[in-house]
């Protein structure tokens, strides 16, 4: 049963936009990753067919306690895979409905005038052009190492370091064993698309984090100082949390919330591997957290990346064909407005970053606009990172302060980021030194390849092959 539960958890993570198939599978702690990856991939491939069979057989209506993604996995292996290998009540449940499911499968073949299971599938889609051009981004985990040492490590593995990229255009033709330092984020390395580091020593030891560039923006723009108290409101699977810890230099405190026990367990493993300390994980809906609790009286920074449609995650193919319905978007936006309003109620808050991996205005600019109107003059948008090329849609005056990301313009996943600060006494000026520092990247030291090496005392132990 462990295999099916793990596969269902990966499918749920994909639906929530927690990451791609590979990262979710490798972070699942399931011991046989190839077996799990194959089951998830095949279940996704048959997903449209499985949904029709489940609806036709009314399986979920008859078995109300059966989670939808687990139902997909079970029905896939029952009808299209190698047969159910699990025991217990789920196996008995699936077999109890086998005759009805097989009848629905036969009916579907007659309707489509096909004779084999493979013919039920739509012609295999080529990889999305958007997905195929997004590079592999590698964030250096500065809790365990430094950029220079990681660059040296990859050089010893036969990679050619091309220095700091001068523009996004330079990254478009990146191929072979070559890599850049990113032009915007000082601890991010850029490799050709689909470069696989899941078995690399640096990844397995937690020295590097495989994280899309757009996903690095929220923590980078929140920019908490070492020693700050920070909330990561919807934290799993934890990449942003580990990024926050690196920015904090493991000083201060991170309060991380998520409602799913399994996701928190996986997140705890990942954070420990990354060397993160000073964090508290809580299985709790962030909306139920009391902002007046003395425990959170020193929280000055909040990162809010709530559940969304995941429409910007171009490398998650294959996925469901249909875009989210208007009703689904309305429900998501309602939740996002509630959780953003709640986050702004923490009394010591000085800076909040709201982000989604969605392309839909309903989940992005419309949410920010509604909450700002609700708050009156209490909060304002910060024009952070002025040189970022993609700005918010012109949904309301000031929306250009928001950031967007997309494969075509920024060579990243689709993403949205808004930075909010209080307007009260002591709030930073709109063109704050922080924004200028972010824009110039002068607050981080990055060694250019042509620079003469300087003698320095290394505090981090060099990674050995």
C-alpha cells in the first residue's frame, strides 16, 4: 500500500503546485524512486481516461472516503498496469468495483472506436516549447557551502563556467556541460534545460537546492535580516523555507505552517538535510493562527505562497488538459484574499511577500487590489526589484510594482510576486535603500571569473568529490 499512497501524495503535490514530478518523487522518502516515478508518470498519462472511468462508474460517489488521487492510482494499476499489488481494504474496495470499471472501459472503447488501451490516449504531446527552454536552476545553499566552492566542484566534474550572465538572451542557447551565474540572483547557477542533478553529491548532501529562479524571488525579496522572526505561512515542500534560513544565516526564528502531516514530515527531512536550524513546523491552517499570540509578537516578515491553480508550472506536463473553471478560480481567489488579509494582521509586521505560481489575474493582481482596498491606507505595494523585466498587469494604479515571470520573457516558470509594507510611522520609503541594493546586487559579493583570486579565510569546508 505504501507505493500507492506515495504515488497519490505526489499527484496531490502536483495538483497543488508544490513542484515537478522529479522533485516530489525524490523528496517522498519512498525507497524505490524509479518504481514510484513510473507509476506516477503512467497514471498522469492515463489521467483523462481514468477521470472518465471514475465518473462513469460513480466510484468516488460510492466510496466517499476514497481520496480522488488514490482512486486514480488504484484504477490505473487495476486496469492498465500490472495488477494491484497492495493488500488491505483499498485492494478489496477496488476489486469490488472491478466489473463496473471494466464495463465503463469497454463502453469507452466502443464510443471512440478503438480496440486497445493505448488507442484511448490522445497522441503523445511533445514537450511544451515553454518547458523545454526553461534552464535548470541550482541555488547554492550558503548554510553549507559558498558559490565559489560549488563552481569549483562543477569545474572538477567537467563543466565549463561561463561567468555571470549579462542578459536573459545569453541563457537561451545554453547547452552541453556549461553553466552561468545568474544575472539577477547572486547564489543561483544556471545549467541547460533538463540537466539532472538528483543523484549528484551536492544535491544529496544538501549543498545545492534544485529550485526554479522564479520560486527563489519571494524569499530573496522578503530579505529578512539575520536574527529576524519570520513566518512561512504555507510552507511545504520547504524550498522557500530553506532559502529564508540561508538569508537569516540560521539566526532568528522561522515559524512554518502546513496542514498536511506527510508534507510536513517530508519538509522536515529536507530542511535537516539542508542544515536548517531555528525553525518550528506546525501542522496548522495558517488562518487559525492567532496574530496576538505572544509567540509571534516579534514576527516582522511573512512569506505567503498560498495554494493556487499552478497554471504557471510549465514543466509539470503532462497535466490535466482543461484550464481551471471560473468557479475553481473564484474559490481559490477567495481563500487567497482571506489568508493575505490574515497575514497583514500580525502587529509587528514590517514586510510581506505574496506569491503564486499562477498566471491568472484573479489569483494575483485582483487579490492584491481587493486586500489593499480592504486595508485602506494601512499598507502599500513596494516597487521592489525595478529592473525585473515583467511587471504586474495594469489591473489598478500601482500594479506595475508587482512582478511577473514567464518562460518566454524570464526563462522561468510562470510566477507572480507582490511586496507589501505598512504605511505607518517608521515604514520604509517607496524607493528604499533595500530596493536599490536588490537592484544593483551590491549587497552580495560574487567573484567574477576574470577577477584575480583573493586570499581569504574560508569558513565553509570545501566540498570534495
